[in-house]
C-alpha cells in the first residue's frame, strides 16, 4: 500500500512538471500579446516596414514623423501619414496598436512670391508661419529673391534660432553663401547659439570674406570666448592668415583678449609663425609686438610653454631636412647655420 502511494505521488509530480512549460508558454504568450497592443508600425506604399515602436501613451503625428526622420533621414515635412480613416494632421493623436502608411512627398520649388514669404517668416519671431510654408512642402533651398538673401540667411541674421532649427530640420543647405559664409557672419555678430547650430549642420569652418577673415579669426578679434572654444572644438584652422597675413592669435593678442590668447596657446597654436625666418612671415616689428602683447596678456608661463614646443618642432624639422641632404651639402648647411641671423630671437622676443 505505501508503495502504491509512492507511485501515485511520483505520477503527480511528473504531471505537474509536464504542465509547467505550458504555463510558462502561456505567460510568454500573454506578454507578447500585451506588447503587440502597444506596437506602432509604419510601412511605405510598397509594404516595406519603416518603423516599429512601442507606444506607452498616445503620440502626435508630428512626433511619429520625427521618429521616422531619425530612422529614414526623410524630413518630416516631406512625410504624409495615412491612418485607417485617411491622412493624419500633425496634431492628430496616434494610439497603439496602430498600423500606418507613410507617403514620401516631393518638395515644391518656391516661386518669387513664396520665396519672399519664406524669407519674411524666417526673419520673424512667428515659427508657426515658417512651419506652415515648409509643410506644403516648400523647398527651403529656394531661389534667391534678393541678393545674398535666403531663408537661412534671414534667420541667421535675425538670430532666430528656432527658425534655424526648422530650416535645418528640413535639410536646408547651410553652405550656399560662399562669398559671405553664414558661420563667419554669426561669429562677427557674436551669436553663440547660431554658431553652435551652424557647426552642427556642418557649415564650412574656413569660409572667408573679402579680407580673408575666417570665423575663428573674427571671434578671436571680438573677444567671443565661447565661440572661439566651439570653433576650436570643431577643429577650425587656428593658423589661417587673413589678407594681411594676420592669424587668429595675433588678432586676439592685439585686441588684448587674454582668455582667447590663452585658449589658442593651449590648443597648440604656433606663436612663432609670424617670425621673419618663416616664408609666410609678417614684418619683424609686428612679430615682436605679437610676442610682447601675448606675454603681457596671457602670462609668461603659457607663452614660454608654447615657445618651448615651437623650439622642439624646429629641431624636428631641422633633423628631417638634414636627413634629406647629401654629406657635403649637410656640412655646408652646418657652417652657414652657425652665422648670426638678424631675425628676432626667441629669447629676445620674450624679454
């Protein structure tokens, strides 16, 4: 009798173990069903899935378009979402589960009138009007109605950063004005937020005006410390000379902008490129003024560190040149280099 009881208990345990996987499967199935109830799917007209996302709460169609833009790169202004009942406005709320279609729209080329409207909207503080025009959708890279004026230029000049964000979101070309670069103009006007947006939009860092001034040179001259830092972080050329062969460090030093001088030196800007021995040199008096002003403003220690780095660089360059010379030419070079030079020495410049 006890043996029969033991066998019966064993059968019950086996039956319980056999039921366990089905219970787990049931729990997993319930979980999948609950997840499916929160799913948003968007496909194109060919049925290709563009987006699958979980919606914990209803979202506006505008937000869903933003998700699609991040996934596909297509600006939200060129998207039309179709629900079960037809097209969805940007303000329409989308709740999961939802299966939507996305139609890819082509930009309409703006004529003279609509270009003028877009420029006026970009210049104003009314972002809603600009968004309306872009949602038609109008091409933000429209023809120029006025000389040197585009919607992005108008927004940049007026420092309308929200309008700039809309235009950049619409994939506007930030490099259409090569003669007077937008980044350079923003640096000259000391518009920090505008500069940051243009750098993020990959605006050309080295575009110059007629005087050969770059954005970094303009910022260094105007004591725009935050802008100088942003441009240096973006790897702007800190040795770019203007038409008068003056570099950003020289402009910052002459202007007495101590912080800019220190930042340029800490970024390893070469303070001796103005020395007469350099083929791209400025006049001797200018070089001496640069050293004296930079020393006075930035502090002797920072300048001496930069000069020490430059001495090491010169030795390395001399070694490279010596390696290229024949033994006879190298001997002649050593004799000629021992002669005194009329140029201002490093020690004399920093005294």
